């Protein structure tokens, strides 16, 4: 398939499906080259459209219930 920059969720899903299909392609094969391109396109789409929440690990640690730290008798 002729791949271009992913602009829509549908294009992204199609690229993910194809990525999974060719993931174990032999090195230096046509599918391996396609996989390399797909991984770049998928990463680009995810960097632009998927936002992960920021986590303050120290704050989260201190909000854990005290029971998690109590030693069982």
C-alpha cells in the first residue's frame, strides 16, 4: 500500500492494523521497509493527537492509602 501522513483516526487505525500484520516481517523484506515507514507515521500521529496526562509521582505516592504500608501481623 502507498502510505501518506496520517491525518484521521480512520487512517491511524488502518495503519495500526497493517503494522500488527507485518510486525514480524523478515529483515530486508518489502514488508520490513513498510513496517519502518508505518512506525514513523504512527508515532507522528500519536505525537500530534494523543496527549498523555502528566503524573506527579511524589504526589501520587503520598496519596496512597496508609493500609498499603502497614505490616501484617
